[in-house]
C-alpha cells in the first residue's frame, strides 16, 4: 500500500506566493529581503494553523538562496528548529546560544526557529535576552507563538512583530477547491464552504477535515455527506425552522427540535446557530451589508429569498430572544424546556403583533351601534369636595335597568358587535386600552332629566351608609371602613350628603373609593342626583386617639384612677 501523506504536509506552501490569506505579511517580508532591510529578531504570532512556521521556513530558505542552488534545496544545515514546549529550560537556551557563535558552512545565514516560544521559563527568557538583542551578523531568530501576551515585554521590545490573521472562509474555500481539483475530487461549493467554516480560520484544520470527509465520501463530496460526517447542523435546518417560526406552527417546530436532539445535537448549539441565522437574514435586507454574508452562491440566494419574508422587527426581536436563551442555557436546570420556550416565543412574535394592532380601546367605539333616537346610555355621578368641584362617576348596569323599568320613556340601547376580535388582557397595551375605554365612559355626557330622584330623609340615608360600612368591613377593607365610620354623615339640602373627616389622609382614602359608595347609596335610595361633600375638621381629630400617649389621656379622662394604677406599678406609656 502506498504511503499516504496528509494534505496539510503535502500541500504545505513552498514560496510566499503559495501562502493563503497572509498577503500583507508575505509582501512585507519579500520587500525586506529585496531591500536588505530584514531584522535579526522576528516574532510571528497568531492563531493555530495560519502559516507561522511555514512562513519561517520559507523565509529561512529565501534569505540563503542566492540563485546558484537547486530549486528543491531546503538549506537544512542552516535552519535550526527548537520546540520550546519540550525544550524550555535554561540549559536548552544556553546550548542554542553556543551554536549561534559558529558561522554557517553553506549559505549566508543561520536561521533559528523557536516554536511555541511562550512556553520558555522565566530563567530561559532572561538567558536569551542578551543574545537576542545583539546576535551575530550571520544569525536570524524567528520566534513563533499563539499566545503573545505570555511573552515578557523585554523579549517583545527586541523583536519585529508580525501578527498573522485568521484565514477567511472565502480564502480557505478557494484553496480547498484548488486541492480538490488537483486530486480529481468533485466537490460541491456548499460542502467546501461548510468545511471552511468548521475550520474556524485555521488552514491546517481545514485540510485535516477535508481528508477525513474525502475518506468518508470518496471522490464525490456533497453537502449532505459533509454535514453527516462532521455532525453539524447545516443552513437547511435553520431555513426550515425559520419558515415554521414565521408561520407560527409551534407543534411542528417542537417536533423538529426533538428530531434534532435525537440526532445527538446539543440544544445550545441549535439556538446559537438560529441566532446566527437571523443575523444573516438581517444582513441580507440591505445591499450594503450583503458582503458580510459568508456563504456559497446557492445558499446566498436562499438567504435573500427568506429575508424578504422575515420583517426587520421580527429578526431583531428573534435575535434578542435567541441570544437570551444562549446566555441562560448553561445555568438552566431544564435546558430543553428553556429552548422550547424560546422557540414558542419566537413563533408568537408575528402573530402577537397582529393581535395588538388596532384602536386604543379593548372594544373600539365603532363596534357599537346605538339604535335609539336619544344618546343616553350611561349615567354620570357627581361627587364634590370642599372645593365644590364636582367629579363625574359611573353607575352599575342594575341601576340603569331599574331606572328604565320605572320610566318607560327612557331610551333603550341595542349593542351589536360588528366583528369579533380578541386582545389578550394580560398585555400592557390591553391595560392601557382598558383605562382609555373607562375614561371615555366617564367623560360621556348624557341627559339626566329622566333619572329617578326619590326623596329620602337623613335617618334612612344614615342606615344605608352604615350598611355599606359593614359590607366593606366584612370584605376586609378595614381602613376604608374606619374612615367612613369616623363621622356620621349629614343631609344638607335635598340631595347633598356631607361628612367631616379628621385629616387629609382619610379624605383621600374616601375619595379613592367613592364611586362604589355612591352607586350603592343611589341604588338603595333610588335617587341618582345625590352629591357627596367631604371636609376636613381638625376638631374631629381630637375625638380620636392615634398615639399611645393620646390613648392614655383618653382613658384617664374617663377614669382618673388609671393614673394611680400606672404610678403604683411603675408602668410606662
């Protein structure tokens, strides 16, 4: 069997032109060589698999090649590689320093490549400082690391730093396409795109994944084969999920999510991918941001089509919900339920929005049709305070019914629903609509001429007043009951009820709940022209004891011996 060489080694770049995605760095190094402006200490830093060691080897060969050597000459005698991960002691660095003094036998320069240099110990770094600052003319040091922040500043200040960037998905896909053609493999564009995305900016990882998928699928590399072998959720899954969300099909959406879990995928991975999918759809809605979409041509067309069906508000709200689920996933005790609830919220965005559109009323006024000739259908109630400012009130339906029975000439109202629409009573908007509707009822001006106005006397009024106080006291409204029972109401004139309270707090308590009181009195007295006046009398406050001292004084007035009892037992108030 022929020896197999992995693609990462087989297709390792031989020249700077072959290096993928690092044009800025390779051009800088070429110009430095051509202009004899190359530093003797270089630091290559960046993520894994982006070409740091490869560029170091190409540079070592380039500076020793004077055109008289064979093309495949690698100048192995002039290049020394040290793995600092396993050779990180002071002795290893001292051995290296001893070799630096010897000039090269072939070529012009000795190149020392120290990989994973951040693994050197503190003592090894200190031993290396002097040589790195003043190396011999024939020595060039190239340090490579993935973690620049772990290198001490004294080393960084002695090096010319080159920051390698991650390989873009586009560059990685183009290089994979070149390798596939070279090996006679038919690969779909989307399949190579998924491999490039999975590599996460590392070309070496992309080549390793490519070898694995080719071993699985053979010479025909399809998107389905790649997703099956890599066990990833491709964009088709998210397209289908988004269609179900837009349609509000929650049952089918939950069933599909269950299938995804049964295939071994993590719910966290799914919800994070869904947020990214919404982001890509949002990007497609503006021509200026379409280049930010890193997908194949076929997938880009699908994104453009679905982005037309997804409103901008839906995508923004969807990203927020999915991102919140992503943040809370690790800390959740029931992670599956968390994702399912998020999916149900997503599927409810558009449909809830349709319900909330319309007028500012729970039941708009246009839903009613008044068939009577007159406009009377509600009864206002006037309540006045000491400032003599009447306030309008509402009346129970029963009172209106009684009034109509006693006076046949009162108008009748027929209410017909013109259409059926429902609004959730739990939303903030529905609460606002309800308040607006109640305000409209209070401000509705009607004719009071035909309402009953039976005469009544003060004892009868006081009896119904006491009955109402007992009623609310039994309902648990102790404070209101105490306020209403603190003074005996008086009848002033024909229809005016007058009450004096001890302070402004009691007055506000009564005013806040005056409407049910007045409705109760008007119904039982059969008089809908009653008015209530509330005044504050400081003298009334003296009749009541609020503080412990005041209560003690009241007791002493009733029985002076209470003072002797306190002194006898040495009691405190």
